[in-house]
């Protein structure tokens, strides 16, 4: 499975748990560490945990190897390392504070509108 397919599975999993404002940055153009950053937020720590669990469940069902998960279920920022795809799940406040989209503004944004429900755009 290639990194684009992994990214799409992660985006759909996050969307199924109503993640807010899912953005995907193509990091491969500006860094050798990974191909994609998937960034999203949730309204509560509980929802962050539910989104993370769904992404991990979908990774398991699709035989995607999980490199590492940084953060605990009740954290305000959890990072999931799927090797060529790194997923950041924040609470809304933490996402605003860290503003990864601005930090990585040299990376082009990937259009994922066809992967998420219209209510999340």
C-alpha cells in the first residue's frame, strides 16, 4: 500500500468520527521525514481519543504498520506515526496554539474534499 492510500484511509477514519477541519500537507516536497502530514482537531480530549482509536483500528484492518503513537488517550495532541504518513490529532485550542499549517506553510496542501463529508469542509 502506498502512502497516498494510507493517507486516504486515515482521513476517512478521522472523518467518520467527525474530526474538524482535516488538512493534508504534502511534506515530501520540503522534508525527507515523511510524505504526508494529516492535521485535524476535535472539540474535546474524549473526541481526540475516539478519532485516534478509529485511525488505529482502520490501520489494523488494512495491515498498515503503526510506527509509534505519541500521547495518551486523554491528551490534547496525539501523533500517530504510520511511517510515510504522520497524523496529528489536536484539541481545537492546541491546534490553534501550535499552528502546524503555518509552520509547514512551504508544503502544498492536498485536496481531500472528496474524502470527507460536506459538513466538515
